[in-house]
């Protein structure tokens, strides 16, 4: 295949533009901010679990407090009733002794339950502090995530703007190249290969393979408008004054 040497040289600029686009695409899908956001998402989820756990504990403690408090109230009423009976007097010795025994038992039991209530209140305080801590952590992390998301948007916009410029340059370059040569270049690029490379210092600019003397000699023998391909990677080997043939 033949193609004007000047047109072949344009392929090198086109290959640069295509490589630049690949780099920009890679950058846009590997933004550092995405990793930061994922890490923050994980931390926020953990803090939310802490908060839910603290809230469930708080509900359990409230229920337990109400149950014991109800029992204490019932006992107090019973003690009041028994005391009233004692004050009224006129009880037989056996009944009196039983009543006093019951009052002592009630007072002891109530003392234990009141201690339990105090212990629950202490736990409620601790659980409340845990919930507050988790809430504050969530707020802080969410603010941080908003900042990172803003940074991510800015970074993505910057890449998109760069991409637009390179895309424009690429279109201009493609318009300068004949359809036949462009078709060879595009076919070579399918599968992620480099379309064209400069032959320099005995190496293919696309795959960096060093060409042997025989190959170099046969390339040197070709007219300048012959389209030469790299035997290794298939890229169009563009020859210029730099090629040293
Ligand atoms: Zn090559």
C-alpha cells in the first residue's frame, strides 16, 4: 500500500492524540476521589450501625426501666396499705408479726429494685453518649463526603474539557489522512493496539521492539510512500529523517 509520506507523518500526531484520549479515559475512571468516597461510604455505614445499635439499646433500657419502675410503684402502694393497717392497730399478735415481716421483705426488695433503676440510668447515660458520638461522626463524615464529591465533579469536568480539546485535534488530524490509510490505522487499533509508531533508533515507536539489520535494510529499500508495518505489533511504521535509515 502506498500513502504520501507527509500523510503518514500525520499518523504519528493522530497516535499521540489517541494515546492522550486513552490516558484521559483512564484518569476519568480511576479518580482518586472515587476511592475516597468509597472509603467514606464505608465509614458512614459503620457509624450508622453504631447509631442504630445505641438506639436499640436505649429502647431496651427504657422498657426495662418502665417495668421495674412499675414494680416499685406497686410495692410502695402495698407498703402504704400495710403501714396504714399497722397504724390502725387492733391486730392479733400473729397477724401483726406477719405484716411486719412482709413490710421488711417489701422494703428490702424495693431497695434492690431502686438500685437496679440507678444502674439502668447510668447505662442510659452511656448509651445516649454513644448515640451522640455516632451522630456527630456521621455528620462530620457526610460533610467530608460532600467536599470530596465537589472535588470529584471539578476533576471530572477538567478531564472532560481536556478531552474535548484533544477530540477536536483528533478530528482535524483524521480529516488530513486519506480514508484508505485511516482504515488500516483504525483496524490496527482495534483490540487496544497502537495504530502507528515512529521508526527511530532501530526501534518501533509503538511496541519498542528493536528491528534486526535485515528488516531495517528491507525497509530502507522501500520507497518513502510505501506503508510499512511493524512485524512485531502490526503498527504502521512511520519513517522520517529521524529514523536514521
Ligand atoms: Zn511494533
